[in-house]
C-alpha cells in the first residue's frame, strides 16, 4: 500500500510523467519533478502538479517512491548515474513499453536496498511533451504490472495501489515474457504496419477521397520517432517474429486474390469477421 | 437534372439500396423496389420508402431512373436478363465499388436507348441487409461519378443531382482508371491488411489488453464476405500492385529493425508522421 503522506519523485516530465504528477497531485500526493528541461518543470509548477522541480537529480532523496518516466536506455543510464541519491528503502517504478531488457538491465545495476517494480501504463500518445499530459486518459487504459521472482508482495501491492491512485481501472499482472510478446503483436506490429502503409507512396492527392478505413489504419503512423525505434529494438525477437507471421498471412491473401480463389478469400473473411467481433467494445 | 416527379426503381434492397430508397423517399421521390427477397421489400414498404416492391423485374418499366445496388457480376447478369423491361430513355446508374470492368461489361451489352452513368457512393458498411440502411451516413461520405466518353452532359448532371438528393456533400468525378487505382490503395489494400492482421493467429486471449491501435487497424476485418472477393478480383491488377508495394515497404522496415538502424527507423517515422498529418480531419 501507498501511505497518504508518501512523497513521489517523477523523473522525466513528458506526456506520461506529466500525467503522473497531474493525477498524483490531484489525489493529494506530494510530487517532485526531475527533468533536464526547465520549461517542463516550470509548466508542472505552474499547474500545481509538483511542489518542487529540479534539473538536479539529487532531489530524489526527498522521495519515498521514484517513478522513472524515461525511455528504456535513458532509464538505465539515469539509475547508474543517480541511484546513490535515493534513500534506502525507496520504491522504484517505471513506465517503459518493453520489459525483459529493462528489468534485466536495471536489476543488474540496482542497489539492493531499493526495490524496482516494473509497470507499463498503456496510455501512450502520438504527441510528445508535458503540454499533452492528460491524466483523464488513464481511466480507459490498461495498467500492467510486471513482477519478477525477486519482487516483494509489498511492492506488487504498492504497484496496484499506484495504478488505482492514477485512475486506472483495468489493472493486471503479466510476466516480462508475456508482456513483451503481447506488446510485440498488439502494439508494435500495428505501428510497423501503419508506418509502412503511410510510407508506401505519397498519396496526399487522395486526401479528398479518404474514408475511415485508411484513416483508421494509419492514425498511429503519427508516431514519436524518438521513442519507438528503441522500443522496437528492445523487443526485436518478438517483433520480427510477428512481422514475419503477418507477412505470411498477407502473402496467403495475395495468392488467393491472384488465383481468383473466391471460396478461399471468403473463408478468410468469415474467420476475420468472427475473430474481430470478440474485440468489439461491449 | 432530375425532375421532381421522376420515378426511381432500385434493384437490390441491401444496406445501400435501402439507404437509397430511404433518402429518395424522404425527399419526396417515388421509389419502386426490386429484390429477390420478399422480406427486404416488405421492410421498405413498411418504412414507407417504396410505393411498390416486387420480385418481378418487369416493374422497372414504370421507372425513369433505374439504380442497380447489386454486386458487379449480379448487376451485369441482371442487365442481360432484364434490360428489355426498361423504357427507352431510362437513365441507369449503379453503386459498385469497382468501375473499369463493370463499365466495360455493361456497355458491351446495354441497349443503345438506355444510358448508363457509373457512380460509387463510398458509404459502405461491414453489415449486410436493409435493416442496416441509414441514409444519414451519406452526408460525410464521398460520392464519385465515373463518366466515360460516351456519357451525355445530361446524364453526368443527373448523377450530380442524384448525389445531392441523396444527401452527399462531397461529390467528384474520376475516370474509371483513376477510380480503380484510388480504390485499390485506399480501400482494398486496407481491407486486405486488416483481414490478414486479424487472421495471423487467434489472439482472443489478448482482448483485455487491446487498446485503440489494434482495434483501429482491424475494425474493417469485420467484412462482407459475399461482396469483397468479387471486388478484389475485379480490381486485381491494381490491388496486387498495391499489396506488393506495401510488402516492399514492410520488408524495408523489418530490415531496419533487424539491423538496429535507429536513424533509418527514425526517418521512416518522421516521414509517416508528416504524411499522416495531412490526412487529419480539419
């Protein structure tokens, strides 16, 4: 559980870090912000989301709970460089969208008197920066806790508590392997497809004819180019396997069309319709 | 132009045919329905959308304008079999989603005293049947008129007039070649991708983790399996070319990920973001 007087330090006040301090402060928690960008700190201070903002990482010594809202590599580097400032007994969490490598790399360097509980709030956005922070998005999003064998019951319970405080209602636990496999398919493959479809050719002359089909398939082609390449590489094995499986299925469809196999196409469509129905929101 | 006392015969009261008679009757036009399914006719009669419904195609002799809302092959067969019932001077239109073959096949058999003006109301739905008819969807959709050299100015003007009566506000003209190329990319390729993505593997166990990305990319995988195989084959050359181009681009992305080429991926994402912005609704 998280005590009512717990002090949070949030590292990296981007769109997610900003939403974290927004939600936490609205629930009455004291938040400290750490960022290399003073203007992000100023923004959070003006909004009243943090009581203190600093470009100096040593301020985390005032926190009971430290949440890194940095990208995977930056998170690991930050810990290597600044973990000495954390108090003994600090609970450390994160928001990264890939988990196996992050957990392994953090566990390899982390002090033994600080516990890391990995979390993935699936509330990503195509826009960067604290000005797009909006904690109201958390309600509908999934919050995934990724415990390992070395996590204490208390840390896992605290992660559940954190998710609830932030406003998430769909909270679950997955192993790092399950998490990364799921993300490789549901999130990463879909982004690869959207980016590829958008990049096939310049079709801006078709904008007047564009309906929902194309818009829906390419919405996520507006993508944060600073973050995603790293996420793809960190989950390369899963992602490449998913892309290959999709390529095979696409090739199957192409052959059916080429052979004018009406019955084969029909069966594919009956299957896709049946499967897709399960994904409709109730 | 279309006279206020014009009588329409709509052949095939499915979701589009139903929406046509709904919109036309609401604007005060007299509509006759022709369908092989008596229950579709009964539904339109009950709604007051048609004044007469018949399974006998000879009733089209009462119409000034005949609109086929049949799939491509069925449309051509219907004309071969029933065109003798149309009055001399009848204007004939359609709603098919592919145009080169339909126009060629119809022109090859059509009586010289009946003029065919090809139209494509881009207001398709994933559901079949008149019970899903909803003419209010026309407002936001594109209506494409596909004239040929043999069309009269009067017929083209009548098609514009028809589109306005139906409630379309985005009305344009394209050649059959332009139309089919555009449809191959914007509509058909996107449906092939969505169906393929949905069919890669049974991922129904992931439904609880599914966010907007996957839902958006697979929405159109709920697809009318009776119609689309035919549309794909009728536009096979364009569609296979578009699938191949997409496959190449997907393979490029895969290689960048495999080689861990961060800069290459970043450039792809900057391009996709820039291009996609133009497709955002203003």
